[in-house]
């Protein structure tokens, strides 16, 4: 019944296995990839015909994590997997980015790639396994895919690169000083196609070395996929790229002059309008048959790309007149919004981000339910890209894949410089509202986010800036690397290469290639040029920062205190009674964790002090020889009981009330009276012994010995 083909190899510390022929046999390509005990099934289907009028490549990649893979039941009311999590969305993008450029140009049939996590051993992250499975399934499917690719994750510990570090090693790198890198690289046999990373101020040389290391490590995986395809691949789909050379010649003759003049306009809105007008001029000169040709869009794009790309490589001058390494004008402002905790407006040319920081308490941390377990995050970054930012109308809804991806890139760039939670016990939320966009709004979010957090008083280790680089690579091997790319340069260029970091090193790197990869030499030059751009931007950002950035009066103050773990129950009380009373009486928010760390938060310093004192009185032990203010709670024949330390009472013997003989303690004391006492110590049974007579009841100071002697005389 089954015609199963299996291939295995040792990859790092684990065995990698690819299997096809048993499951999902009606898909065009189906592979189950297993690394250790993590298994992902990838299924590929593609349409045999292009939809009429289709002028783009409709590739869809889905990545799904099934809770059963880790022996878990989903949370929530319905107890089933719901909308994609952030991890699923980001992984789907991770797989899409390196495979999309490798389909034969001109292929516009629908393609669906579905990756399903079937088993997770909580050691090997399924995202790289999914990428390998997807590549293998595409290679078997017969679709016109110029792969295969493979992907690998790389860590960096003690100066050594680590292949496929464990999930735990990569979990919250900010708390793991041993690990300085979480890098994902995808590539073909000959070149790197995609890079995504979270880093801790790595040098350009260290980052480039990690990329090279990853590319070397994926070579045997590519060979394994080829070996599987040699035995189990379908017949290649009969597809011949359309020849629209005659149509292109007609388009070029009809409007090259107008299109070249349009791209000479530096203002984005004017240039966009002029390009649209040039397109209409071209269409007016074409025949009905040419207008109905499905390749008209491709011909127009080829003309636009040829004009933009050729001029840059030949003359070194870009459409807005800048040099290839020149950064657009930058204006940075902070403290714009009076009621927010921190705000910044970062403008670079025609790209602008209004970035706002909010400081919260432990109650505001985000709970994340993942396959490998639940955890909390105290740093959130949300990115919004409304239609008005590019002068368009459009539907406004929940964040899409692009918004989630750009927000995560900015999050990776900034989280490396956050202070430790023990030093700064706040939840930090950064929201980037993109108000204008013409190239790399994600890097504007990085710059604005850094400024906004510093405006809020977050003690960052260093400011962070980001810059987007582009590449134009011609057929003859000539190329130009562009700093701070425009939207058109991104759209018509061959590379989107984003680098963020501090003055000392890189904190995030993301690269997408639209051609069949680039050489290490080009990448090395791009990194060096990006560093120059980053340093320049950091200099411009520094102009917006004052010497001191104080907390907003509207931000909560947080005080932390550590108590013994055996005292946690006393602070919480039965059913939370004690901690609720502390919150109600003090007016502060109180959060306590299992390690006995208590966070007390309030914009009011008095409320924090009151809560602190109430908790301290519960958990602290009275100190022998110390003086306390207490209240008389009970009077008996032999003395008075005084509540002097939290709920602790002690006896003031009748002989310790005054320096004279009393008939009865009630001669000078009454219940509820406030008195000052010194803790003399504890008797043999542990009872507290207090004294009033050696403490000045007005000042609370201990009476000096000579004064005591005079009074006794």
C-alpha cells in the first residue's frame, strides 16, 4: 500500500530523518522531517494553471503548532487551536522568505505549503525542522522550484559557534549571559538566501562568521534532500517561462523617456503620481491585444527596474539624488506627549515613526502559552502601519503578518540593551505608530523605540539605531550597495538587509534576498557600510536626548523587597486576606512571586512606603536593643502588654514602666495609649521583655545612664 522512502543523517547532536510516501499521498509533495524527537509534516500542493489576470506569485505558507505534539491541551474555552500565535506567524514568514525567490520567474500558479508540528521533544525547535521539511516537499512536488534550501540555527557561546542550540538555551537570551546569539540562516548549495537574528552586540566579523558557519552546516542537509528527491520526486511540472520580449520592447519604446523623467523626481508622492502617469502614457500607445496580455504588468515592472537599477550601478546616483552610502536627513524629538511615560518622533526623510513607551508593573507582563511551556515577557513592542502612512485608503483590522514581523524585528533589536529585571522591575511596552513610510519603517521603530524608552527613564545599556541596506546586482556581476533604502529601491532591488545595533555591536540582523543568493564578499561590504550608517544615525539621535531623563510623574514607581520564602504565606494570608488589606490600606499595587521577591508599585511614594512598612512588620524579626513605638493592648496587675512590632506583643513589667513604684499600671497607662519601648530581650520561654522607663516618651530617644542615675536620686 505504501511506497515509503526514508533518508537519515547525523546532524550535530541529533539524527535528522526525512520520510515520504506514507502520509498525505494526494499532496504533490509530502515529507515528515524528524530531528531528535521533534517531527514536522510539510505538505505542498500547487495549481496546474494560472488564474486569468494573475500578475503576482500567490505563494501561501502556513506553519501550525499542534498542542498534542507536546502532550498538552490548549487553553481557553473551546480547547482547540485558534488563530495563529506570534511564533506560528513568524515561522511561516521565516519559511516563506527564502523559498519565494527560488520559483522560476514568471511562474504565477497558486502554491500552498502547510507545515504541521506533530511531535516536539522540548529540545529541538520545530521551526528549522519545518523549513527543511517544506524544502524537501517542494523539491519532491515537481513544482518549478530552484531549490532545495535548508536552514539552521546558530548560537554563540564562549567565542564558539553552536549548531542547533536547544530551546532552553535560546529561551530569553537576556537572562542567559552565556549565549550572545540566536541566528537563523537559510540558503541553497551556493548562497545564503535569508538571515534572521537576535544578538548581543556582536561585531560585524563575529556576525559574518556565524552566517558562514550556518551555511557550511546546511550543506549535508541539502545533499540529503537531493538524495531523497532522486528516489521519490514527481515528474517536473511542464512550465516554460513566458516570453514577453516583444511586449517589453513595445512598452519601452512607448514610455521609457516618460518613466525615466518620473524616476528623476525626488519627492515620493510626486514621483508616484508621475510613474502612474507614465504607465498610462505607455498603455495608451499599446494595441488591444497587448493591453490584454497577462504579462503587461511584468513588462512594466521590468522597465521601471531597468531604469532605477541601471542608473544607480552606472552613475552611483539614486532616484532621490543621494550617494549610495548617504543617509537621509534625520530629525529626532522626545517628550512630545504630556501624559505618556515616554514618547519620541523619529523622522528620516519621508519615513516617520511616533513611538510611545508605557511602564507597567508585574500585573502587565504578557503570558505566553507555547509548546515548550508557559512563560512571561516584561518587554512588549507593537508596530502599527496604517494606510495613511503611505497616502492610501484601505481596510484597518488586526495586525497582519507584516506588522507582526516588523514589530518582532524591532523587539529583537532593542531587548538586548534592556536593564535586568532586578535593576529595573518594570514591564515595558513600546508602541510604534508609523505615520509616514518610504523605506524601512521597522528601523525607524528601532530608533524611535530607543529614544522613547530613554525619554521614559528606562536605563538602557546603550542607544540603538537601525538602518536598511539594499543591493542592486546586475547580470554581469557589477553591483551597488545602498544605505537607507527607499520604498522603490526595496521593491525593485535585489536585497533587503536590515542591521540594528549600538555603537559597540549588532543587536539584530535581518536579510532577505530576491535573487539566487549573494556572496560573503558582498555581505561583508554591506555590513561595513551599514555600520557607518548606524554610527551616523546614533549621532543624530543623540541631539534629542538631554543629560538626564527623569520618570514621568504619571509613571508608577516600583520598590522591590526580598522576603524569606517561608514568610510568603504570612504576607498573602488565608485566601489572600492579608495582601488585600495591604493593598487597600496603602493604595499601592503589590506583586509577590514564588522566590519571595515583592514588587510594590504606585505613582505615590507615600503609598509605596506604607505598603513596604506593613510588609516589613510582618516578615521582619524585632531587633534586641531597638526602640519601637507601640500601643497598649492590655493592662494586667503585673504590667502592660504592648503591640510594638506588626502583630507582635510584648510585656512591659510594672517595674519597667516608670522610675518609681506604682500601685497599679493603670495609674499611668490606659488601653490604646501610644508608648515608646525598648526591646530588652527574650526570657527563657521566648517571651518578649520591654521597657518604657529607659526611653524618653516625648523624643523616643534612650535616656542616657547619667540621667537615669539623677532621676533615681
